[in-house]
């Protein structure tokens, strides 16, 4: 018997990561803000007097006030209700798209790296092909085709042009990971290949995948904003932060500047917060990052 | 400068040195009060396991610790205090008066400059000489450390050098400025034994050429026994025993030293030497208990050991050089206790008398002329073959039920390729693999899956062989789940397995990183046993473990073999372990088996020159024998398996070919590949592949 002395007990990996994460106050602040954005976007309208479809005939082009927190548009729509509705879209697009994009990258990259040979060459060819295609243009051209149908197709399309570089990184990580002895151990036990990928390879790059997903959240939100700004992507009557900014960008610098500044500033703050969370996660998951060690 | 006085004054004096690092878990006390002196021209060995503080203390001497380290105490070199000096001041001493040889020669050389340039740079930094003169000196140094064609090789880049040659270049750089002190931090750990013997020879040369004192840091007691004058044993950041080599080796007065020496399998005596494993693991340096740090593992522990940490005090008379830090060292001295008296001897040696004769037992593994060649290809799209790596080139062996075959050889000899071929269970390029009566050539998918149940593997590196993201229970459940053991049965089996390998079933929910190296290796063994296999392939199962842990794992393997009637294919480069655990041994060189037979026959009277050299290269942890030995030093490095020499593959390094044979007889070595021929009596199965095989008792001439 090998008795384990009491002091050799360590914290589990998850707890250690959490502790390291909590030590980064900026990341914690970012997480808090993202949670706050969610709460406002989804719960806010329930407690707010105005809905985004409602018109207030008594106030057009009103500056922010107690009645209309972010002011009103020239048609009498309430800016706060619109912004919250837009934020709902943007958050969903960012999160669903990021999970989708990182998921495709993980599966394609790990399969290519693990099986090598012609599987690898085919997938690399696909990745390289998608990399040279102008994604923005293609989505722009395709957007009238599914106009009016679900905007979820749009999320899928955004993700489809987002995963390639991550997939290449996942592939090269798999190449080194599959030479590790625990992978051999599983193979020699007789574990099927797809199970090895799901059970051993992907969990061992989870830190990278988590980080990639958080970065994707912000870049997908921005991509959607970019497309919607040019009139593609989310189409009226749906609203996203992008369409809002598109509708009101001319107000910037005028007396009605609030119509532009509220959605724009919120967008910047949202993306910034998601990035803060991503940074914090990266440092917390990387045991080599020197953070918070008492000096 | 106070040098050049006739009274012996210590060259380096370390007094009460302590080093600690802040970490997540708390302050790590890496070194806690280390004192030693090095006299000019003396060799001091510092021995310890990983985490004992031996490397950290030498980095402190060099002033190379990271800035967050807290260092206290005093380090005086030639009477001048080194601690607290600026990096710039230290730089004028480092590489000039004190130099260092690191463990990993690949990362110690810059890949983008030639070796000659790097040595010349080391000269030019400290001396006002021209570039030309410095380069000449570099060539001179490379020749001194035994690099052939030094002028040509000085223009080579580090990646063009083999590991052994890089380490030679490192030594050349270390002695470039005629230092007074060389600190060698595990200089041979990353190298093969035959190369290790070469490097130790070079260190002797370097010492004679410069007259420098050497601080030799290592975990290998054999290296220390033959090389050092004095030795300090470290445990948990503290010196626990120090003295002249003979005193420490033959009259150890600290239980840890006794245990360390007792847990080493001995090459010269084999199974007759009982191994005394030290239970448990080295303590964590974060929250050290107040008493003696060794007390939890010490069989001689008494109540005072847990209360106060013993001081390092002279063993016999005050002022004497041999000191030990143990409350009971007086008692050990008085009764002259040895490791067998102090530590419980594991009775794991099986009796082979009641076994069926070897020929009547069924073979669990049979290799017949197994060949594995890799094609060397060039080009990304238009692939063409530019050569062939003859990784495994026709080997035949068999393992009978209940038998352990040791497969030994240096890195690059093809041992790993061989076991990967066996474990892969696919049809070999040529030859035959028969596992448990099933030929892999004609086997179907489901049949192969069934064979996997009967054969399992334990890997070398316990850190890499367990998935870090999985709790132990999941790791052990994987083979059970894969082979359809119902869930209710699984948890019972997991608990049983953990107990079998000496771990507690409560540990099942922990992750691998919560265990020490030895414990992880036990988990790896438990996983291999999960499906009750008949054959276990053990790929260097103890070489990555600390010395004190090894014996426990070796004894566990012995016990399991008897308990579950297992057969082992034991791959190793450490011949002492093979001698202890194996029934038969096969020696590989460049993809061929050069000698095979009963382990005692082969080790007592090796017939192949390579086996002789291999046995002779291994240092024995016994200073008298070690000094008396005549060592066979092989020339050069292992040739590339892509371009093996014609005829006998060993002839380019063979001492017999070079020194004993005349030209006429050499013809045969060059022209004709030797085959395995029976040595000894007609009923012996000891065979060697050498045209001029002749038994030579390499170990005998020192044993008596």
C-alpha cells in the first residue's frame, strides 16, 4: 500500500482554472457584463413600458428621458426597445455561430490530423479552398435567396466561413497529440477511432477550443454587424445591432447622435467584454501563464 | 585574487543556502540549508531524486535562477561572495572561472550558429583574442573532446551532431576558458549507456586538461561511484548524508542512502541481490512537516523523527568529513546496519523449479524473421522513394508462457518499432507475428479485437500514458467498456485493480496529475491488467521513474507475474533491471538481434562484442569495483539505420574488429552477415551473431 500523505491532495483542474480565472478581475468584470447584457436583452423588454414594435405617437425624435431611456426614432420607435431586440439577435448569432464554427473546426481538424493520408489531403484541400473564397461576397450574393426565411441560415453561413484557420490549428495539434502514449494505449485496447477522437483528442485541446469559441463570438457579432450594415444579413422587420447602426449612422454628430451612439457604444462594449472573458480564460487554462502568483 | 596560495583553500564554499519559489499552492522550499565545499581539483557528486533541490542549488551558484526565486545564505567562490551580485558582474565569472554543462545538449546549443562559432564566441567573450585565434582554439577544443575531423566538424550546425557529439561540444565550450570549476548537471542522463561511458571518459580528459574541480549532479549512483571523490546525498532540499565516496557507499548512516543503494538492481549480481524498495513518495516541498522529511517513508522512524528535523552531524568523531542527518545514525553506525537490515525485503523471487521445461510450454508470442522497413520519401506531390530505413531487419524470438523476455538495446536499435509492430497486430511487411497462436497475417477484424483482450501494454512515461483529462476510474473503465464488461461489474473490477497495484479504491475519482510518477505507473499497470491478459508488453516501464520508486514497481511486476501467470516482453535499455526481472534476454543492434539466451548465461559470459561493451559501459554503484573495472569504450555513434554497414552491422564500432582481428579475418566481417550461432553447450539456447564470438566475462573480473 502506498499511503497518500494529506498534503499531496491537489485541487481538481476545474477548480484550479476557476481560481485562476477569478483572480483576473478584468475577466470577471467582462463575464459579469456579458451576463448583464443577456439579462437586459431578454428580461429588459418584459419590465420596460415599450416594445420594439410599438410606436409612441406623442414623441418623435425625442432625446433620452425617463420615459424613453435611449430616446426615440423619427417614427416614434423606442430606441431602448430596438437596441435590446437587436442585442438579442447579435448575442444569439455570436454564440450559436461561435459554437458551430468551433465545432466544425474541431471535428474536421481532428479527423484530418488523426487519420492522415488521403482523408487529411482532402480536408486540407477543402480548407484551403474555403480560405480563398471571399466569404463576405458570397453571403452578400446569397442573402436575397433566403431572404424572408429564417435568419438562422445566415448564422450557419457565417460560421461556414469562419472555421478554417481553427481547423488547421486543431489538425496540427492532433498530429502531435496522436503520438502521445495514452492515444496508443487506447488504440491497443481496441477503442474505435472515432471514440478516440471524441474521448481523448478533443478534450485534450479543450482550452484552445474554448478560447477560440470566445474569440469567434466577438468576430461573428462584428461580421453580422458588417453584413447587416450593408443591407445583407438580418433583414427588416428583424432587427440586429448592425441594422440599427445602418439605419442611424447618419445621426452621428448631429443633435440626434444618441440614435447612433447607443447601439454603437453597446456593440463595442459587448465585444470588448467577450474578449476580456476570452483573455482571462486563456490565461487561466494555460498553466504556464504567470498570473497572480504572489511575488 | 586570493588564488595560488599553497594552503588548500576551498574553491567554492556554499553555506546554508536556501532557495524558495512562490507558487499557486504556496511557497516551494526547493533548497533548505545546503552547505558544501569544493576543493581545487576535486570532484564532488551531488545525488538526489527529482525535486531534491540538487539542480536548483547549482543554478543558484551560477546565478541563473529566475528572478522570482528567493535565495538566502552564502555562496563564496575563491572567497568572494557570489550572492547579490549583478548579472553583469556574474557574467565575467560565468563561462570563465565557472562553467556549466547541462543535461540536454540539444537545447543548450543555438541551432542557427555553427558549433565552432559558438565555442569561439565563448572564448572571445572572456578573452581579447582575434576571431581567427578563437576559431583555432575551438577546433583544438573539439579535437580534445574527441570529435573526429574537428576542423571540418567545427563548421557543422548542432543538428548535424548526434546527442553524444553535442554533449562533447558542450564540454568543449565549458573548458574553453580553462575554468576552475565545472558544474555538470546530469550530463549523461539523456544519453545511451555506451555514449554515457564515452562522455564520462571525456569529462576525465577535460578534468586532466584544465585541473578544474567538478560538481557532478546526478541521480545515478553508479556514475558517482566511479567518478566522484566526495558525495552529498540530498533529500527534500536538504543534504542528508555527505562524505567520502567509500564512506557513503559502504558505510551509509542515513536510512535514505541505505534505501537508495538497496533499491538499485545490481548488474553484477542479478537476482541474488534482494531489492529493498522505499515505500511512498518524496514529500511535496510546499508544506513540509516539521520533522524529518524522510520519516513517513522510513522503517526506522521513532517518535522524535516526527518532531524535530535532524541536523547534519559527523557520524563518528566531531570534525570528521562523513556526516549524516538522522537521529538514529549512531545506532546504524554501532550495529553497522545495511539496507537489508533496515528495509523489508520483498520476497518476489519466484521459484522456477516446478515449472514445465521451456520447450513444453506453449509460446505466447512468436516472431519469425520480422521485418519493418520505412521508406524515406521526398517531395510533397510527386513522392519518390530516396532510401529505406531498416528499422527492424529480420528478427526471430519467442516467449513461452510464464516467461519474461528482456529486449535490450540503445535508442535507435529498433526495439520500439518491434513492439509497435507486435501491438499493431497487422500483417508485417515480411516475416510472421504469432500472438497467442494467432498469426496476424490471416486474422480478421473481430479476431484481432479478441487478441487485444489477451495482450496489453504498459508505456514508459507515466505522465504521457494516462489521459490527463480523465479521472482514474474512467481510464480503468475504458478497456472494460470497450470489451463489453457490464457497468455493474466495472466498478467492482476497478476497485479490485487499484488494490492489486497497491493503490486505494477511493482514489478512483482523482485525476492522473494528482498522483506521483510511481503511482501513475501503477495505474498504467492496472489498466493493462484490466482484461486479464496473458501477455504484457512493457515498454521501459521503470526508466522514467525516480530511483527510490523503481524497486517498488519492479517488485510489483514480479508479484503480478506470479499471481496472474503473465508473460512479459520487457523492453529496456537498463540492463541491470533486465537482469533482475527477465528470464531470457535478447540484445538488439541496428534492427537485428545480436545475442539471445538465458539471462544469467548472457550476462555472465557474453559472447558478442556489443553485449560485452554494453555490459561494460554500465556503471556499478560500487566504488571499489567501479575503479577496478576496465571499460570497453565503443567508438562513435550508432550508424544510421538507413545506411547500415555491410556484413556485420556492428563492425564499425566493434572493439574486436578494430583491435584483435587481422585483415584477412576482417574480410569476413565486412563481406558476410553473421547469423545467430549457438554458444556454450549443445543443449544451451544461448546464441550470438558474431563470426568470432568468444565468451568474455565482463562482469566477472570485477565481481571477485
